[in-house]
C-alpha cells in the first residue's frame, strides 16, 4: 500500500494539522483559564512533554517502516522531526520569557549549575543543526553520507531529553521512566537489526573481494 | 421491516453535568461536615463547615491572600497523588472524621485527643502566613489554627525531650504506594515547635481544612519550606534525638532537617533566590526565613546555615 503523490500530499496536510493540535489545545486551555494555579509551569511542562513525544514519534518511523513494509512513511519523518524542534523552541522560550523573564544572569547560572537544565539546553542546541539541514538543498550540499552522520545526533538528543525529564522530577519517576523505556525499545530495535545484518553478512560469505580474487588467480595459473 | 429498539440509556437517566459535579463537591465536603457535626457549636458550624469566632493575630501578614481556588487545587500531598491537581480529585481517599491525634514519647502526660478536644484547647485564630514551597513558588494562606505550644504544654514534655516528631496518617489500601517511605514524617527542634509562629492548622479561609490541604489537622511553620508542614497528623512524639524525616530519607543531599527558607542556599536542582507567587507573573526575591527573620533568626544564631540546610 503505497499512496500516490496526491494522496501523500493529503496525508501530509492532515499530519501537519494533527501536529499543531497540542499547541492549539494548550492555547485553548490558556484562553479558558484552565491551566491551573500555576499556568507558566503548566505551559513549560506541556511543551517539554510534546518535544519528547515528537522525538519518540520521529524515532518510531524507521522501526515502523521495517515492521510494516510501509516505506512511504519515511517521507513524513522530516515534518515530525521539525515539529519536535518547534515544540522544543517553544519550551525554551517559555522558560526564557515567561519563567525567567529574560533574567540573563539567572538563566546563565541555571544552565551552568542545574544539571537537568544543562542537559535540556544541550539537547536543544544539538537539535538546531538538524533542523537547519532538514531540507533537500542541505542534503545535496552535504552529501547523503555526511548528512546521515549528522542526523544520527538525534539518538543523543532523545537520550538527553529523557535524562532532562528524569533529573527534573522530585521523586516520582514514573513518567520519565515510561518515556525512557519507549526510547530504549526504539534504540534497542535498531541495535538488534544492525546485529542481524552483520551476522547475515558473515554467514552468507558476503565478503566481496577475496573470492573473486581467488578465482582470478586460479585462472591465471590455469593458463 | 423496521424493528425499533429502545436506546440503551433513557434520557431521564442521563445526569446533568452540573448535578454530577455538584455531587462530587458534596462528597468532598461531606467528610469535613461530618467532622464539623462533632465539634462544639462555638468553634464550628455543622451545617456550613465554618469555623469561628476567630481571633485576629498580630503575626498575620497584610499581603493579599492567594485565591481559595489556587490554595485548594494546587497541592503537594503525595499520599493522594503526585501531580498537584491530584489531591483535590482524590479527597475520598482520606476520611477526616472521626480522628484521633496522639501525643506521646518523652512527655509526662501522654494523651489522645479527638479533634473536638483539640478545638477546645485554645481559642482559634486566623493566621495569614506566607507559604514558600521548595519548588520555587509561594502563596499567602489565611490559616485557622492555634499555637502548637498549647498542645505541647498540655502533654508536659520531660526535660530530656529535645525534638518533636510528626507522623501523618497513611492508609496503604487507599493511598500512594512507593515514592516516599510512608508514613510521612517530619520533625522540629523543641524551641521551633514552641515558637509562637508555629501553629497546628484546622482550617483555611474560615472553613474546616479541606482534605487536600491536610484535614483535619496539620502543621504550619511559615519560615520553613512548605514540606515541613506535615498534613493529616496522627501522632506527635517527643524525642531526645533529631528524627529522620521522610524527605531526608528520600534525598539526604537535597533535603535537610532544618529546611529554613534561605535565598542564599540553593537546592541542588533549583535556585532558591527567587519565587513565583501564585497568581503573579514576575518572580519576586525570596526573603531570608521567608520574611520572618525578625521573629526566628535568633534561634539559629551562630549556626552555619549552609551546613544545617
């Protein structure tokens, strides 16, 4: 089941709207004054959680593709990754503006002294080059291999994101634990498939040069 | 042929959402009303849950109190759930009446008090206090209560008593498992416990204490971080050694015994220099001893507050 190009455009538009839904719902709760007694904390929390969720959804594309054979879904991955970045930027802006109100000395102290903020900030900084190179021009310019190497940073970013959440909670780590377990499965599947691939290559004697060379040598001697 | 089947739910059986929510409110209030019914008429009105008459206190701040809605929906009461909205939704997990508070340990007169006895112990006062949470937010809360010193006096502490340990109610069947080592315990040095600012609260905003705020009786120590104020207390124990509190057991490097509000000593994960007053946009500077330095600083004279955090 591969959708045609017009179908894919439709799917992309629908997905785009779906990705905006969390932002819309947050805005509505703000508008209805339904964010609780500490709205700034609620907004910070909500945007942070959606950043992490979009990172995990982005990382789920490849495993889902392998398990289902729906190769076309890889064409949705860029949008999902960019939404992860967009929610991450919203999360950072909430902290800088609403929470700290641009108190730069306090912000600098936080980033340097509070490990959970250090880690979260590092994750967002790392996301920036990935977002900037999420276009066809950048892929051509960098070359597929280098582009892919750069975008493997997403694994580190997701791990940093989970650590950020884990270190932030006071005592009840249930929620960060759930995110971390999902991430572990998504990364574990990749490691497992890579290992299978390696074994297959060894078992199949898929070592391209040596056998060919042997036969040539034999032929020479035969002459 | 068209066979009509009656709908599964009759329109008359569908509850109006307003009614449904009114029921929930009723259930939440029923506990405190049952308690009010047991109280002497002069202190509590059984029909409304109002407390009174209340004496004003010179210790009250003139700052504007935080809205009742915020005070009763934004709570850290992990026994009823670890999200701040949880306690107000899980009030059915704690029945505040009947209630017994026992005072024991190094006292000449160990005693058990019904909550109705406690309310006769001293005239109820309104104490409008700042409350600073260790997480960096604060409120102004109009508590109703009486000095803890009054209760201590009634039990006659022995000369060897140096500290007071507070134990909160814990019911494994209905309350949170894990997270902290239950039951919740807290502690004060005896002079802190006897300080006139230290109260046992039984109400707020003139009403009986809502379950989510620690019904029916809780500790309030306004110059310390909020978690020192043990909720729903069942035992007070006078001891000669500094007790280990639930938060000290959970994170000895993050939570100390004293836990005095101090903008100069950071929590490892949060700066304590500023705070967000609930309902305000900009953060404000945190004051030493939460603004009660004039009354309490002398108790810590000569102590290294970085070490005894």
